[in-house]
C-alpha cells in the first residue's frame, strides 16, 4: 500500500500515474508496482479510464466542477453547540479581569480547537485507535482497513508514530491538524461490501502505545486524543484493568462516552465463558470510572468483544463504525463533551452556594455602623440639648440667666461650649468602626461566592473605603451647622452629603409660642420690680403703709417667673426631642449616602458582574447552577 501525499482539502493529490512511474519526490513512498497503484481524485481516475479507452484526455466541465467543490462544510447554525460555544466565549471574555489565566486555559483551548475543527470538513469522522502495548490495536487497525498498513509484531513498541487511513478524499486538512506526515497516510483495501460503503468519510488513526516506555510516544497519544472526533480503546484480557488506562484516560474522559468505543480484543485466547466474565468485569470498571454505557438504546460508550486475529466481532465493529460515521455528528458530540468538561472545571469558580448578594438587612446594618462611627446619636442628643438650652435662655428668669452668665465668667467654656476636636483615641476608634463596618458588609456580600469573585467583592469594598473615614469626619464636622438650620436644604441646594458648604452656626428655629412666653416672663419680672419698689417706698415713708398688696404683687412675680420657665421647659421637651431626632436622621442619611457611594455601589457592581457571568455559565452548561 503506497503512501498518500495530501495537498489540502478540495484539491486533487496528483495526476494519473502509470504503474512503472516512480513516487513523487518527498513523499517517502517506494515506486509502485504494476497492479497496485491507485489515483487519489475523481478526475484522475476518470481521466485514466478515458485514456485507456482511447477517449480524449479532456475532462468534462461538470466533472471538474464536482472535483473542485469545497471540501469544507459549515456546521448547522441551529446546532445546540453553537450557542454554547458563543456563551463560553462570552464567559471567558467577561472573566479575564477576575480569574487567573490558568483557570481559563482549558476553556480557551476548547474554543480554539472548536474553531479549528469547524473550519475543516464535517463529512469526515476522525477515529483514533488507542491501547496499551500488545493489546492488538495495530492488528485491529489493519483488519478494519482490510490491508496490512500498520506494522505488527512482537517487538515493542511497534507503532512509533500515528498512521492514518482515509476512506475518502478531502481529509488532508484534518490530517495536517493531527500532524500526520504524508508518508504515513494510507488508503484502505478495496472490499466493495456494504460495510465498506458505510465507512466512506472515516479517517482511522493508529496511535502509539499509551504506556510506551518512550515518552515521545505517550506525548503523541495525548496530543492526538485531544483532537480526534472519537476513540476506539483496545484492551486485552491481561491489561483491561490497568490502572494507567483507567486513571489517566477513561476516568477523565468519562464525559466523552458517546464518542468512545471500548473493545475487548483477543477473546480467542479465553476459553469457554471466560470472555463473558471478563467483559462483565470490564463493564463494571467502566461504570466505576463514571462512563455511561450505551445499552438498551441509551447513549453511552460502546463495549463489545472481538478478535482481530480471527476476525470474530470485527464485522460487528465495522457496522457500528459505519452507522457512527454516516451519522455525521461525532465532531459535534466530541466538541460538546469538551465544552462539558471545560464547564465542569470552571464550576468551582462560577457556582455559588446559596444566593449571594446584598440584602436590605445588610445595607441597614452597614448604615447603622456608619451612623455609630460618625456619632449620629450623639449629634442628635447634642442638638436636643442645644434646643432646650436655647428655650431656657429665651424663657428663663433674668436672675437665673444672670447667675448663669456669672458662672460662665468664673469657669470659661462651662456653658455654650463649642465642639472640641476629638482626642486621637476617639478618632482612632471611629476609624476602626468604619473599617469594621466595611469588612462586615464585604463579608456579607461575598458570603457563598466562589473564591475569585468573593475576593473581587472584598477588593472593591476596601478600595472604595479608602478615604471614607476622612469623609465621615468632615461630614460630622460640618453637620452641626446643617443640623441647626432646622430643615433640609432646598431642592437643588447643595447639602452636606454632596459637598455643599456649611454656613456659620445658627440657633435652632424657635416655635411660635416663644414670644408669648418671653412676654409672660417680662411681665413676671416687672411685677417683681414693681412690688419691690412699692415695698421700698412704704419702708422709707414715701408711700402709705400697706404691705399686703405690694407683697402679693412681688410674690406673684417671684413665683410666676420660675413657673413660666418650668412651663416652657416642659413644652420644649417634645420639639427638642423631635429636633434632635431630625438632626440624627439627617446625619445618619448623609453618612449612609457617603457609604453607599463609596462602598455599596462598587460592591453591587461586582455582584452584577458575577450574575452576568453566572448567566453565561448556565447557558454553557444548559442547566441551572442553583438547582432550581
């Protein structure tokens, strides 16, 4: 059998050669002998027949068009594989900034191999024959090809490089992709049976031993197995349970069961029902490997016994291969299994436990921690005290106010003290509270996320929290002026949360009853003064004596003044409390807005990105990652 030198799909590989002609240079083939030569290409064969019949050598235009028609066919656009590959491509693109290159390497390889395979002929099915040394895979290769193509013998290893046998033209691109040299490309023997007709489109590749002592042989096996459409694993009664075969190949490729054949060779060596026992044990091992078996019409691996030496079972394998090849779906099923394997490897970095995200409770707790750090409650209490203090100033007796003024002159700063700078210890504590709040909300948001995405969420929170303590300090520092305005800024007017400048400190708003209380306090004071002067006039003899009336007037002023002050203090408790609560609410909302803009929004953006890639992952896997 001479070698075939393919020059690419869709082109004739040489003209008609006479039997005595030598092989083309560089093909590595020996000169053809009479009766054994053959011509690759429809035009060459028909031109040869026409020349022998004495017909003109001109090739009909219709035949030329048949010969030069494209050998590459695109896969159907309605295939489920196409949207899965698109989703995987989008998934890889969205994940490059979040995942290590090594995590996406397998998915990238699958996309590259899928693109390469889809550019090549879909009319061909590439099937590799793999096995251990001495399993008889080369003998099976020759039996299927109907010719002595691959060398067999007792010397090990016998097969040193992949040898290909193509049943039809147009497989050059596929063999180039497998790096099978032209000198190792063969044609099958001419059988002319129905089984041979069904094998049209088959490209059979005999691989070196997967357990070869030569490392280069094992590397070739691994390389070609990643590129072929299907695999025929040949095992023998001695090595069918070899750990190297199951752990290195069958178990990792369990998801490729639909494109896998496992044949038990050399059954002619087993006496009686030993072949059935070995075959049952082989099925048990495959089941333990997780490989589905195609029994009772279910999809899965095909397992059957045969003897390449005697030919028993080879015909059945030919028929199965014929149906498999004519189905023209092996490449699609292989690529789909590759996508499944890549998705399974990516599952730990995309599938979350539970339903991660920022709930309303986590947001409220974050706002509460920021309010505590900024001192919103203390600011509200201070605002309430200031409101009540102003009420006391406006409605208190002049003598009490004079006494308070005297006390303030003796102890400067004892009253109406301005806000003092927080000591370093308190400032440090506030900063620690902010950092703790950021860590807590980041942990809540990242809870249940896969490692890379949880890390991305934490990094977004930490990065956004840079400068947050300083912003809250500034907000707290200018909150007093805003609190004392008594109302929110008008629409369109900048406030403290958006960087608006705070004006000078102003007093809290006064209620409408304050002027009446002031007038009542003035009246009580005048009564005291009038009664005192009346009594003084009687004592010095300017006025007629009569102590009861001026004493009662003076007593009414003395009692009425504190009574008015007490009534005003009681009436001011409600408004003061509401004013303090409003001041606390404004400061709390301002702190929450600051934290939301700096921390929560970046964290939410990362969660949205994760949900996007998770949706892409679901499209790749074709099932919900949450199990719902």
